[in-house]
RNA sequence: GCCGGUGUGGUGGAAUUGGUAGACACGCGGGAUUCAAAAUCCCGUGCUCCUAGAGCGUGUCGGUUCGAGUCCGACCACCGGUACCA
């Protein structure tokens, strides 16, 4: 028996010591050629803002539990960490406080790495990198070029949000109420040459792949499905109706033989005189129709093309509607002030989101009429309508008011016909008060009559194709990914613009296109554009003078493949074999806020890498398992001066007082920690006061991982007390020869009870970790700890139970576990120890306590041997005093005995 | 509006998937130890009734069942996502 020493547990001393021990033993360095099965655990890498927050701690603690547990289970675990280091904050810091984005970023990385190391995560730091490392972005440029070769990259002119003060493009999220988030200037829509990744190429595969991701939250899969927004339908051309528009020709002084163009040119020149004389002339819709026909003839010789998912309702069509931004609308606007006014009115509602939701339907009749494709001599009026979006489909629709709510509202307002063509299968339709969008049987629809909705859609498409009016198509909401950013601190796009040869890729041998360090932020816009030499180069094709692309890649590109880069050992170029071996990531952990963008872009990237032959990953799926964790929240407090620190608020006689000022405070919502609400808790302070293990334990206990956890001082002290309790139990244990790997196979009596408790706890702890329900594992660890603290014996059962406890705690509080392990004479490090072996026999009790119900109400309980025959259990149950009293001689109608569970007596 | 989720003590949350509702933790109350405090340990703690015991109790209403937090139907509230997507 070894000599006992008693001293309080001191994390400030033990934690750095064990971190050093892990480093020296290189326990967390993943081997690329290991014979063990692989497990890739990954948390979303952080942006180097300069400080870590509690959200990071929770995120990485969860990943760490999985990583440490899987290692104990015999897996070769890859658990790396890096930095998502490009982006605007670095540039903004440089603009605001001087300095250089590069220095700022690497400085922040230094500041953040230290506390992360102090948290004792089982990370393979040897694979660390930052996306702004030249090595990293060189490879990204190489991937860009491969994607280009493969047809996955192209450039086109597209609309962007342009901030005229900062001279830069803004992302949609950076435009608030139509103004730039920094400058406050009204944002303009500008056409600019932009680079795009062809993510739509994989639209179908990205949807289908979602069905295979059975270890992703349903929520995230649904969000991606909606984002891609696949819909099946068809495009239909509506041809202009000559007769319908000829009715208005008189208004234009039409004479036989006069060409439409001659007539209209004359009319328009007269309009020009009116405008010059400030005599705006409002035309009747019929008059506009003639002009529309003319405009249409120029713009759309084939007709007005609409997109619909409901061609089965074509017989119920009563109008055509164009978007206010439709090219035909624009043609009309050139000639008619009321169209311009109408566009302005629509645009007014445009910006604020609430207004859009409440916006009433607005329309303007163009007077133009088109032919119905299926009904001879029937024409439909063409309107301009504010609810038709240019960005989806063709920017034009046909309206079927009876079966589309928006069309219904529109038709009701403007007195357009509402013709039902789908009859609900239950009951007949009465007076329509809203659109019926459900399934049913087609009526009033000629050749479609009697068909179901789906059959009707098929039949209608077939007919439209046969008549040459259009074709069945699939429409996606997803658009190609615009990646050009007019920013310095990002990965330069490796392209050269040659006046003769156009856009030319930078030859691979000339990579990297490196960011120059000597840049100035003294004037707005992209400093690369003003750099003395960066831009100037020669064309790799013709050798002539050319200009280098100065845009950089969207930083979402950086985070779209970093997990593949981790697979390769430090300093190696992109390692195809390693990436193919390690991917997919087995468990990815991060916040839901990346549910669509980052996770979708990554799924696109792996498919691109696969199809360019850079990785062997048939499924194309980068993340086999995904877990989205909740946030760390904290109470907020406010005085009339604004938000105050929760630590400064105390309660006195039921009133909250802000101590530094003496003012009364009110409690606000419990919300995500945020600097502006002053409800943050600095992990550094917590580590300082309580140690890393306590911080980790707290953020994992109580709340289920997917839900928010509320930070509380009491909760942290609870974790602190638990740590001390474990240590106290270990200190009061005599060290035996076998140490914590002892197995007390001949335990009896109390010792056996303890053994059972330990193995039962182990089973549930394991289950909790596997199912990502760490809070239940924590509860089981508490139970086992309580059982041990009550156990007086200094025997093998105690040692075995402690051994199970310590190894179960190890993924959560690794430093404490090491210290206890060493104290108990454990061999080596817990970090590399195997997970305890479960003794299944210990899970089965010899005797069970069975509750007895009478008519479903619990009246007593009996203790019986596990395998006692049913009739004996029944007899025992009936004779239990309280049960017998309740029955009180009443006839027993039925007795249900569920072995080992419950007895229910029915009277 | 649509899609997804959640609703259980004073609080965070458990509940082997239809079988003792409230594990575990926080908080609170009482006690032990202490000159005292901290720490620690023990007991109690869903609500109601005077105890043995009984009644009520998992958002609401109804249903299935020997038995429902769990299954079915209808609703309510809150949270998240999304939106005139044709």
C-alpha cells in the first residue's frame, strides 16, 4: 500500500503539467499510415478575432469529448485546428487603427492559440494552418484553375451592391435598408464583371445527397433543400394576339397599309413633343397595348415566356403578369410615364422586409393581349404586377386565380375572371373565398378533364411540347456562387486580363499570385487596385501588356476545403491520398448559422475536387456526421444609462442595484453572449479562477448539446465542487497493486452493488456520448460519484469503480482525470488508455422491485427474484397489504404482469 | 403564410421508447462540524389535504389502452428558419 498524501486539487498547477505531458508523449498527433480504423473529428474553425469566447469553449469541448472517446475506443483520431483568417474585419481594423491586416491577423492568432491550448483540447496542433498562409491560398488558386479547366468557374457581368462612398461591392448581408452598413450611403446596383463558381451544375446531386446524410440534423437538410429550391414545371410562350390589339389602332391614326413601325414611330415622336412641352398624356390601356405589341415585337419575337409548375391549370388562366423589372416592362416605360410611375411605386415598397410581407398586390394593365395556347380565339390581358419577381423563372407568369392565392388576390382586386378548373375530391366547391391549391380532379379543361393534378401536369406539358409552345423544365432557386470581392485581405483570383486574349488563367508555374505587403488604406476602395506594381503584368498567352485581376475570392471559398487540407501532414501540398483516406469528416460540430452557406459550399467543393481528380470521394460528401450545438447565453441587465455588466448587479431587498452607480437595474432577456449587451464572460477569467476542466464541464452539463446553455455563476461553482469531490474520493482511496484497471470479479454484498452501479453508469455514459447527449452522461457520472462517496470499503470494487469513473470523466475533464489516474497508480496516461470494458452481467439484477398498480394507480411495490413465474408474482402482488386494502374484496377482473417491470390489477 | 423544433417542479433538465413522472444538477429549507466564516457531510424539497394515507399533476381539449410525458385527432403558446419562388 502506497503512502497517502492529501492536498487540495489545484488546477493552476496540474493543468499545464498534464498538457506538457500530452505534448511530450505526442498523444494527439494523428498518424496518416495507422492500421487502426480512422475517425475524423472536426469543429468549425474559428475566425481569429483576437479573443475566444464561451461559444468556442462549448463547441470545441463537444468535439473534444468525441475525439478523446473515439481514441479510447481504438480509433486513429484526427482532430485538428486552424484559422479562418481572411476577411473584412482585418481590413477594417487596418483602416480604423492603422497597421496591416496581416500583422493584425497573425497577432490575433497568437493571442487566441494560448487560451485554446490552456483548455487542454486533444488537438493535433502539428497540422495547424491559417487560410491566409501563402501555402494555403496558393493551393486554393491551383484549385480555382482546376475548376476553371473543368468548366466550374466562369465570369459574367452581374448586378452587385455598390457602395459609392467606400468604393466597394457589398454582400447582401451588408446592405441594411438599402444603405451601406459602414458608410451609410445609398447602395447602387451596378453591373460588374464577376467570377462565379458553377454550383448549379450540382444542384440535383446536392439535393439527392441530402438523403444520404442520415447523421445530419433534419433541420439543416430541410434548409438546404429549400435553399436549392428545386421545382418541376414548364416554360410556355404566349404569342401576341393581332386582333385583340388592332382594336386600338384608330387611336394612333392607323391607315390601311401602314406598317406598325411607321405608325408607332410617328406616335412616339409626337410623345416627344408632349414631353418637351411638359404635357404628359395618359393613354388608355388599349392604346398602350399597341405600343406594347411593338415593343414586344422587338424584344420577344417568340412571345412572352412564362414559367409555371401548374400547367394543368392553364384552362383557368385569366391573365399574364410581368415583373416590374421585366425587359418588356422596361420597353414600355420608355414610352409611358404611367409605367415609370408604377415601377417607382413598386420599388418604394421594395426594401424593408416587413413592408414586403404586408405589401398589397399592385398591377397595371399594359393593354397587350396574348393568345391562349389551348383555347382558340381566347386572349389574355398582359399586366405588370408587383408580386412577380424578375429573379425567379422567366420574370413572367400566367395567373390562374382559382388555384393560386396571389393570383386570387390580384384578380379579386382588379376584377379579373376566376375560373375553377380543379375540383377537390372531398365535396363540391362552393363560392370560392380563397384559392384551392390542393389535389383534385380537373374540370372545365377540355382534354384534361377527369385527370388528376399530376396526370394533368404531364398531359399539359406533353401537349405544349407537341404544339411547340414550350417545354418541361426544372427550375432552381439556387444561383451560381459569385466569388469576386473588391477587397485586399483575401485570396487573389489567379487571372490576367489581356486586351487581346481576354481573361487568361495564370499558369500553374507562376503561382502563387501573392498578396503584396506594401499597401495603403488611406483612401477607400481596393488597395490592390492602386498598388504600384501588382496590377501590371504580361499576358501569359501573347506576351503583350496585360492587367492582373485585383479582386479576391469570397472567404467562404477558404472554408470550403480546409478540412481536406488538414488530412495532409504539415507543410505538404494538397495530399490526395491523405485527403481520400481521412475524408469524410466523421463528426463535424458547429453552429447552425452555417447551415446553408458554409455547409453547402463545402459540399459543392468536394464534388468539384472529386471531378477534377484531386480527391477520391465518390459520395462527394465532406461531412458524414454533423452536429449543430446551441449557444452560450447569459442574463442581461440594464439601467437608464444602458447595458451593464451582470457581475456589477446585486439584489437588495428585492431590487436590483447596479453597484458602481447605485442605480436600479432591470433584468433583460437571457440571450447569446455579446459585447454590445455586456453579458459576455471571458473564458480566460474562468480558466484563471476555476481551471479549464471546470469551464469544459460546465458548458457540457445540464443542457442538451443542441440547446442553448445559460451561463451562471452557481453552475460554475457546481462544476468546481464536483471537481473537488472527485479529488477527495481519490485522495481517500488506498492505492492497490492493480490500480484503476482492477476488476473485482469476486465482489459480494455492498461491493457487488457498487460494481453493478459502476457498470450501469458506464453503459449509460457510453450511450450518452455515442448519441451526443453529453448532459445525460454527466448525470450518470454524478450518480457514480455519489455512489462512490458513500462507499466505505477499501477494496477491489472501489478501485474498479474509480477506474471506470476516472476514464469516463477523461473526455470531459481530462486534466483531473490524469491527476487522479496517476494518484491511483494507473499506468501511462488516461489520454491514451482504453475505454473501460463493460461487464454486461452487471447490468442484470437478481431481484427487481416491481410497482403494483390497481386500475392504473400505483398502490405499492414488491421485491421479487428476476425470473419469478408470473403466477407467483401475481399472488404476491395481490397479498401486498396496501394493495389488498385498496381491492377490499372486490372481484379482480384481470391481472397484467409485465416481467421485471410492473403489475397492474384491474377491478 | 409555409417548413422545422419545443412545451415536464422555483430553475436547467431526466424518463430503458407504452410500464413507479421529476434521475442528475442548481436553488431553497433544516441539521452536523466550526470561536466564526468558507469548505464539507447528513436530511428534506411537484402541488393540495391534518398524519397513516389520499387527491391532483408532463401547454389545452378529446380519443386509443389494463396502463399515455410517450401513440392518434383537434387546438394553443413560444423559439428558429424562410418567403409574393409562380
